[in-house]
C-alpha cells in the first residue's frame, strides 16, 4: 500500500491549525467574567490599586490602548460585522482609527486655579470611582474602547454590560484594553465585563453601591432605566438627524457629502443624515448629482415595496425591521429585483412618510421638496422629534445657518460637510461614540466622567 505523504502532511497541518484555533478561541479573555458578581469583585480590587497611579501612568496605559486599537482595528471591524450582521468592514476600520487617534486622554482634565486677595483656590477633576456602562450593538467595540480611554483618563475603573447581540465583539475590546493596560504596567481587571450579558447582570451592575456613575449608549429605554436609578447618569439617546439643502449650496459637494454621511457604516451612526429637505428649485439637480455620486433612485411601487422590507407596520404605527438594520444598500435593492452596488438608496417622499419620521439606521434616505427655508426648518425640526441630537445643513447663507441651528437645538450641528465631521472625522474637535443629549454632557470625553473637587487656601499662596 502506497502512502500519500502529501495527503498525510495536509491532515497534520489541518489538525495543528484546528488546535491553534481552538486554543486561541479558548484563551481566557482578560477582564471578562462568568458573572457580574465576579466582575464587580474584580474591578473593585483593581480600582483600589489604580487610585495610587499617577496621571503620567494613566497616559502610558492610554497610549498602549491606542497602539493596540490601531493594530487590531481590522480584526475588530470584521468581528463586528460578522457577529451583528450590521455595517461595513471598511467603515468600521475608520471608526476604530478615529477612536485611537482622536479620543482625548488626560489632557482633557486639566485643573483650574483662582488667585486673588483672599488666597488661592484649586479645582481639580477627580474620578467618580467605578463606572457602570451599557453599550450598543451598533458601535460595540468602538464604544467600549472610546469609553475606556476617557474613563481611565479620568482615573476611573469600568464595568461594562454590553448589548447581548454584540457581546463577542464588545468583550474582545474589553480584553484588548486589559492587555494594553497590563503591557503598560497597570493593574489587571481595571475594565471588566460579563461573558453573557443579560437584564439581570445589568440590574446587578446598576444597583451595586460601589458603582458611582452610570453611562448608557443606546435607545430611549435603556437611558430611561439609568435615569431612574437614583444615581448620577449620562445618557446617549436616539436621534433622527435631518439635513437641509438650500439654493445657495454647492450642490455637487452637498450631494457627495450627504451620500458619504448617510451611507457611512450603512447609516448605523446616530449622527448620520436620516432624511433630507431640499429646496424645490435645486431638488432635481441634487437628486441627479446624488445618482451620479453613488446613490440609487427608486420611485412609486418600489418605495412601497421597500417600506414592507425596512419597516414593521403594527396597527398603523411603523417601527424598524431589526433584521435589516445596518445592511448594505445592495441587499435592499436585490429584494426589489435590482442589481446594483450603490451605497445609498434615495427616493422622493412627503414629510409625513414613515421613512422621514422613523430613525431607520439603514442606507435609505428620503428626500422632501420644500419651497423655502422656513418650511425646511419647520419640517426638519418636526422630523427630529425633539431629540436634540444632530442636524445638518448645506448652505452659504449665514442667516439660514443661524436660524436652523437656533430652531433645532441639537447637540451636533454640521454645516457643509458629511455628518461624521461632527465627531472629528474631517472636522475639528474630538471623537466620541457616546453623545449625551438627554443628560446634557454632549460630546463626552474624560472630563465628562469626572467630578469637580475644590481645594481652598484662604489668605495664603497669593504672591502678587
């Protein structure tokens, strides 16, 4: 009997690769525990140790976290899409790079001093202690990483209860943070999570007496739950951002910018353009430019059919079909019998259309014709539903820019750029994936996760 050495070698190689894969998958993730009870016990020990670390040591840990994020951005992006079925790998890589490069560190918590005839007063930004954080499935690893950098910079420890549908991706990020902290000489389990997050684990985290601050990034339900906890809470809620295009705008640029923003990560970001109000005089030109720049225009029965795919109609009230959140535009078009690799689907509707009034988080953008800026602002403010989250406009008229900003009162207001400029991608300012509109902190950073402490020296140390 002749031995096929090549075949045997392949079998051996396959077995070794399989064992290596099992070993990697079975590797205990640092900071990820079987129960919330165990996670809380571990993070309390870590925080006691961390209190003795200097600000310079915090920054060393953060530098290492940034380094690891950049090295593993692609891996986390792929994992996020694979686990949740939402978004685009290429865009998620960009989001991770944004977190690594533009999330503020300890420079955000500089102290302030007051000096006068009565002496010297120093105000420093101190940690809350242990923070409990609930994170979403839309930006799972990005939120964990961004929050971790800001919270550690502020001197805190963190316990996460991730969204159950993104637990693998979120816990990968928790493990990354802990690996980086240990590599930089920090304590183990400074950031912790649970292997299988549930409502029970969330409730345990929220009710623990040593968890001093709660941070939620998600829908209105989770924010409401945290705000009713009796503890200090930071809530990042929902949005339905409108974009206005008037007759003074650079139409070609507006078309390109809106496509970039509304299709980015398949419209998952809460800041992304969700509905467009365009002056009638330039609407045809805008739509034409958008189709030239990568959008696909549908109409009539196709729009009606898309409603059945993207939304659920229960007794005349529409809600999103969660199975289709964050899917590629090409998949929606395929359901309509259209073969296209377009990044965004556009259509004309009226202002009351469910695509306008519902936050879709899908690469679908309804366009509403308006006669003037007054009508545009009125309809845009109504569609935003008072979330005061994000809004955008393309115009060269300063009075119109000002009028819309005053009327809509959003945390983020972007003029003449894609929506993601509002979190530092192509615009000035730092990055965050926890935009706290409901509780007022806005674009959160390390300072948001600290409390003020005042130290007063009366009649002394004033040397002038």
